[in-house]
C-alpha cells in the first residue's frame, strides 16, 4: 500500500471530522464569552437530579439551608420526578426576586406524558453563595 493511498483516505477526512465550532471561526475572531447560568437554573437542575434519583441527596449537602435538606432526605427515596422510560427534563424555569439575596423560582418538569411543577426558594449567604431554603413539588411540600 502506498503512502499516497494512506494519506488520501485518512488525512483530509480526519481533519474534516475533527473540526468543531472553534475551527469554523475566522483567525483573529474573538472567542465568545461564556456567562455563568443564573442560580435558579443551576438549582432547578440540581433538584431535578436528586428528585429523579440521578444523584444522591447528600449531593445537596452544603447547598441547602434550614429544613430544605431534611425535607429532601424524606422525599428523595421515592424519586417523585422519575418517569418510566423517559428522563425528566426542565421545560421552563423562571424566577421572581423578592428582595436582594432572595429568589422565588419555579420550573416545569416534563417526563414522557407527565408534567410536574416545582417551586423553590434560594437565599444568598454572606459568602455570596446561593443555597436552597425551601422546595415544593406539585403542591406537595418537600
């Protein structure tokens, strides 16, 4: 087998295959700035992971205040957001700032034909970190 045949079959195809979004950007173009997600979206994903059984409840240790962690311990074993055959996803997530450092947030969770509502409160500590202070799921207080 000649080197030309080897180069012809793997060289350009490999280069074309390895191109990603950064390769398509013209030389000298600025790299887009990735902004951090808002805290209500981050916590909606975290709560979904725990309440669907994807993550253990102790994963939320240090990210909750008050009774929120104890409530999650009580509910997590029943995995209320797990659906048969479909992985639950956040369909919509929004928030209402009540005052500086306090957010009331909501999310609609879809899994297959089911849609559940989740509401939660986030409080910002003196260390500027957000923590979950309360959670409600479809009318059930967690």
